[in-house]
C-alpha cells in the first residue's frame, strides 16, 4: 500500500496533458478499427493508467476503459466513499465503483462498430480472466489484441521531458541518498534506512523502496534490510522513489568514514557516461567506449529500465538474463551499473533520457 500523500498538483502537470494522451490513444484505436482500449491497474502495475489519467491505486485494482464516445472511464473496486478523492486526483470522464470488476467493465463498453467487439488491451496478459469472461458474456466473439505498443507511441508523442514531476522525483531520491549517506557514520544499516526514508517522506514521496549492500567488500549485491546489520567501510545504497506517477531509481557507493578518492573518481566517470548516453549513444556501445577511461575497471553487471505499459520500472536491456523486450519509443530510463575496480566494488544508478532513435539495449548484449 502507498503510504505517502497522493494528490494532484495541476501546476506540476495539467489536465491538458492527459487529455492529449487519451486523444492520441483514441486516434490510434480508429486506425486499427478497435472499439475501445482497456488498461488494467493495481499497486504493482500503475504506470499505464497513471500516464493516461494521473490516477494511482493505493491498493485494490481497476480497469480504465477508453473509447471515442465515452473518453476515459475508470472501473475500480475501490469504495464509493473515496469517489470524490479519486475525482480530485485524476482526470476522468467517468468513474464506476463496483465489487464486480468484470461486470462493471463489460457494462462500460461502447457499442461495437462491426459484427464483433474489437478490444485493444494494454499488456493483454495482465487482463484478469474474470474481466475477459464478462466481456465475452455480453459481447460473444469479442476479439482481444495487445495495445501496449499503441500506448507507448501515444505517450511518446505527448511527453514533456524534464517536467516538474520528474524533476521533483529526482530531487526526492537525491535527498534520500544524501540523508542515508550522512547517517553512515553510525555504522548501522537501520540508521541509514531510517534517515533515507524519513527524508524522502518529508519531501513528499508517495513511496520509497530502499536496498543496501551493507558491506560491498564482502557482498556487493543489493538487498532489503530486515533486522539489524552492520555497515562495512564501503557500502552501496539504492533509493527507488515514486511521486505522482513518476518512478526514479538512484544509487551510489558510499563509505562509513572519510571519502575515498577511487569512489569519487568512479562517480565522476559515471556522470560523464550518463551524459554521453543522453546525448545519443547506445547504452552498451557507450559502456564499451567508456570503460577503458577508468583504470582497472571491469563491468560486472548493467541494466537499463524504463516505464513499459503497466510496469513503472521494467528491464529493457542489460546483462543476461533479462526479459527480451523492445525498448519503448522514448521514456525516462534508469541505468544501473556494478563495476569491479582494483580497490573494490562500485555501484551506481541514475535516471537519464535517450532520444527515440537511440534507445538503450540496441546492439550487443552480454
């Protein structure tokens, strides 16, 4: 369950943005002769419906029904008691609160333009069977097709890179990392986690997920901290922050004592690398070109993540194994790296943007 304040700031992102995205989706539906598009949402798959309406479920689930005649109607299992709150935090043309999600969706579908109902579904595999069954009960022979690429295209055409929401989310993540690193002198992982989460919540985060490699010399892998753990001299901290539909993952290597020159050197190298990728280089080719500039460094792990349909952070490229997915046309990406240097392990993660013609993951994979 989301634990932070969930509200809609129209100064950060106005209603016109969502209206344009829905209109682009409707236009694409017409070209495919679809009667409507459905997008399922729950706490683990908030991105598609959030991008179209700003709505994010703090729990429960729902289906957004988009059609030329009715616009964007959200069918949700949340109680009618929160209907006013939902309208205040989302740009919706209609809202249906129901205990029977499948029947509610079926009753919201428009009339079929042809002999059978043709339905586009964002992430077709995520549509609950009960919803599909209810639709086929009222619309026998209904045909379902995947609409994930259509959604990605509609969003890419109506995206405002570097907007207020994105910048605020980055700032919250950076605040969390700084607070966690400042608490490292305690040598206690719990103190780092508490400081990072407290700073993020105070800054307005709706959610923050923290992971630590408590002693990078012994084990550089990140994990959730449950119970107490002591910090080694070098540790890694990763903060994943959600804010008004935007997710940002930020990570750095830090110390419990004085700064170490080799970590500062690697941090500077990583910042330059991120700038080169943003400027148009492909992720893997940029890595291959940049590694020789860092003395004694070898690549242990890399991953590129992006918003993909319902998932806020989905792997689109990286060290094997990773899901075999095509990168979205354009998006806010996250690059994560783990390097082995003569002095020890280093980890970093940063958000970046890449032009549609230079999506991360194109080219060689390892």
